[in-house]
């Protein structure tokens, strides 16, 4: 193998690894600061953690847009959304059947379809403009408002339930917000709550100082920015070496690399008995990818949108509709449906990328 290829692959792998670590540092620092100011874990999980897991996509897409690699910028977002549903949920559901929350079926999935269709409409003139970016950001604020409204619906009775995993009753706003609280713990790789956590012998952890948390946040942001720059350069170089378009690189290698936080969070949640979090995390990430990542990228610099990306966006819409069908029929994704999702990605890759 060519030495240059090995070098660029190594840079790409290191770049993705640092992206994930930088996102972890950023989430740890930012959520710690939020706690210092009395912001609840629920709100932190619904906002900071959600944006934190989309930070790699945001950094790579913005870096690619500023370098003139629009194919990587848009391909990363659309490719991540397709992989989130077909690959991440497919793999996890093939191992552990995943329950789908009622609110995800009624609100989040249709909203995902809506924002993806909005992207298609915006890209029909071959350019995602700053105005389009502003519209996407308005949609993001509306979505965050919806999340906060869901959070406020939490009832006092929910505080008496120490374990999210033990809640098997019918879905309600209370259960949705209890699950959302767990996102923060899963994202930070901590144990899920259990009934022994409040025992007299338990020793509370010492909270880091505000300056240490600020250092974590700044360091995480710096690592994200620097590693994304190297990752984009390496991906672009590999595309030129193999004579592959930026679109294909963005839809595959870059999309897979930047989807690692979602993969880790979803797999961890499912294996710990919180499959509903896995689906919610993926759908929320898809929404943030379009509204936050593409919106931010377009606000910084208008992004050229090739017609091929519109076809890819239709695939993302179809993937979400398929999940919606699974949700309406059984309220969960069973193993054979997970395998079907994986088969769909293989078919998509064969038709669109080969």
C-alpha cells in the first residue's frame, strides 16, 4: 500500500478518535458548568449532551465548508443520518430489540421527516444559503423549545422512581423525561441509576472546580476544532488519491467516523436495558445534524448542494418512514427488522455509492 495512503488513513483515524474524545471533554465541562449554575440534569441531557454528540459532525462540516469541500460537508450530515438509522439502529436492534417511545413516534420522527424534506427544498436551487441556515436555526430553537416543554411536564411522582430501567408501564411524558435524564449518564459512561445509589454508605463524589470545568470545555472545543481540520484534510487527500468524489467520502468514511458518539451512546443505552434511549438518541441526532450542523455551516458560508445529495436525502426520509412503520406496528424494533435495516443500507450503498 502506498505510504501516503497509510499516512492519511492514520491521520483520519487519529482525527476521529480525538473528535470523540474532544466531544466527551466538551460535554463533561459544559454539563458540569451548567450544574454549578443550578441547571437540571434533564435540561443538560436534552440540550448540551445532544449538541455534544453532534459536535464531530458540526466541526467536520463547518471545516469542510470553509475549505470548499461542500461534498464532505453535506455528505457528512446526510450520510450520518442514513448510517444512524440503517447501521446504528440496525446493529443494535439485531442484538437487543429496541422499544420506541410514543413521543418519538408521534412527534420526533415526523419532525425528522419534515426537516429532511425542508433540506431537499432548500437544496433544489443547488445552494444552501445563509437565509436557509437561519431558517434551519429557527427550526432548531423550536425543537429545543419542544424538548424543554417535555421536560416541564415531568410530574413530582416521577422523582420517586429511582430506576428508569424498571419503568415498564405505558409511555407518558413523565417516562419520556425520566429517560432523557439518563442520556447524560449514558453519554458520560457512568452507571445507570439503581436502588442502592442512595444507601447511607454511599460517598458523594467531589465536584470539580469551576475553573477545571472551564478548562475541560475549552480543551474539548480546541481538540474538536483541530482534529476536525486534520480529518477533513485527510479525507480530501484520500478522495483525490483514489479518484473518489467528496460526496462518497462524506457519505461513508467521514459519516461513519463522526457517528461514533451516537453509536457508543446508543449501544450502551440498549445493552443497559434502556433501548428507548437508543432510538431517541439516534432520532434526536438526525434532527440536530440537519438543523444545528447544516444550519451553522450555512450561516458561516453558503454551501453548494449537488443534485445527488437530494437523492441521498430521500433515502434518509425513507429510512425514517420505515422506522415510523415499525413504531406504529409493534412500538419496537425487533431483531429481524434490525437485519432489514442493515440490508437496506447494503442496497443503498450498492446503488448509490458503487
